[in-house]
C-alpha cells in the first residue's frame, strides 16, 4: 500500500483535511501515513487527529509519527509539504518593517518584500527536503502547499530532480465563487485558468458551453452585495476584463493600484466582505492570536462530542495522489516550469496552468498567449520573483535588492534609495536566518 509523508504535519488544519480526503480513495485507504514535524506538541496533536479519522472511518491505514525527516521520507510514494520556516515572531518583521517605510502590506506570504524574505528563509529548507527525497524516495511526487508558492517551486524545479508541483486553493475557490454569483451549478461550468500563482486569470469561463464572462460582469455591476464581496478583484475585473484568482486581500498588495495611498486603502481595503479587514498587519495579529488559541481549538476538534465529517472535500492533493498511484486521471491547476506553456511569459518561470495527473506523473497543458494586460502584470511579477530566486540560491544581496525594487507596491511608494534602506533593515532583522547571504557589518 502507498506511503504518504507529511512534512510539516504540525500544520493541524492542513493535515487533518488532507488525510480525511486521502482515505476516501479506495487505492489509499490502507496507506501508511508518515507524519513529520520538528515540534513535539504539534506532532502529537497531528497524530491524534489522524488516528481519530482512521478510527471513525474504520480505515486500515497506519501512522508513523516522527521528528526524523529521513524516516518519514524513506520509501514514500508521495510527499505533502506544509512547513513554516521561522515562526510568526520572525515573519511579523517582514510586514512591520516595510510598514515603517510606508509599504502597507496586508498578508505578506507570497510576494513583495515580505514574500521575498519568506522565500529567502524557506528555499534552503525546501532544497534540503528535495535532497533527502532524491536519496530516500527518488520516485515520489512532491506536492507543496507552502508559500511563497511560485518562488519555492521555481527554486526546487531549478535545483532538484524531484517531481514537484505546488497546490493552491485559489483557482477552485474562485471558480466556485463565480458560479455562485451567476447562479450556475458547478457541474455545468468549464473554465481555463492560467498565469502565475495567486495571479492566474480565468481567460475562459463557460456555463453550458457558453461564455459566462458577460454574466459575471452583469452580476458584479448589478449587485452591491456581490461588488462589495471582492472589491479589489471586482475592480480589476471591471477594468482589465478578466477575473484573477486569490483573494482581494492578497491582490491588493500585488500591484500598484490599491495600497499606495491611505485614501485608496480606505476605499478598497477596509470594508469588503470577502476578506477581513484589509488593514495593516491584520494577518500578524491573526496569527499571533492563533498561536495562543490553536491548542484549545485542536482539543475541541479532537473531543468525541465534536461531530466528524468524513466526506471528501475540495483539495486537489488526494485526487492527484490517487491518480499517481494508478487511479482515475485528474485535472487540476498546478505550478510547473513554463516550457512554452504560456507563450508570452518567460521560459522556465514557474507558471500556474492546467495539469493532468496520472500514473505517468504530471502532464501540463499548453495554454498559448495570455491577454496582453494579464501578461503585463504577470510579467513584472515573474521578473521580480526570478531575481529573488536567483538571489536566494546564490546569496546575492544586490540582486535581492533589485527583486524588491521591482515589486509594484514597493515601487509605487518608495524611491530606490528608500527601498535600499528598507531592504537593509530587513536583512539586519533576518541575520540569523539567512546564512547564505553575506551580512553587512
């Protein structure tokens, strides 16, 4: 039976959701689930949660719980990664330092100065995982959920032979949201989404094989409730003509248009119902609060009095692994190298396109050219992230500065000299976590 390793299994929410889905597939019911985390307490909560799912579902699955990554990976058929390199007390400075310089970041885990420094800390760890996989499970499939998705996948795809793709909720989540807005049953909708992670575009969205993009526009323009649900993304759609994936909170910080002035933040980023509430450092406060509450929440979930829903959810990972192990082929949107898949984005860059998973592996779908206004925004994103990945791999501080200087939000707010001061401050705060970079005295 398959062996499936969870690296970062202490991510309690992810682990229990993914395990619940995995065990609904006949080919995976008897899997060995290898849970690995560096935190004893979180690992034990993960073990207990998985054991509860196994017991209530009466599955013949087995658990290995270990702090030894090599033990977890040895002989694995698939690996799921949900790590965080450096806790919230480290990550918070990625948001708080830019704020002092006037760069008002909302979430900060994907791109821009905060996402780039998160990548600098995380890429070495991900490459270590890949090296262990090359040794202990060279034929395994690696499914990454850790952000910043595109930069991590790009680094792994450049430096490792491991079969890796990155998974995100944003494509299927947005597709479901748009179907709800136009009153379409999801089983009657077909779509094509392509671009880069968190900035992919629905270049085709059909209901009963007819173009539904005009219906989406009509729904947004005709309903204040729908318009306010995703203010940033709806404004982008109305002005650019194509709907972008990921939340308004994320997209507000990926471009030049919404967070460069206080009045724009008040207008677009404080009262949308689709994200909460869009003000500076909300995410820091949220995660700091969650650090205090996660044990209580975990114990509540583990209580026999809390009902357990074992129905399959909407995560891609379980369907991909089932297909990889010989089950029904599965189509999803994944993060893969651009081997001519999107013709007006750079070759080799990490792009998010439709991918078929089957027993032969991952087979990406050729998309062609994106609409020029979509490719333009993706292009500046890719340029910044390519520099950031190269900086992470080589320890080049100057290239790190250039990557952040070309971030759209940073460039809309700061001069080059101000950007350099901000980057220097972020390097000083991250000194002990970035051994690959030479630090200034």
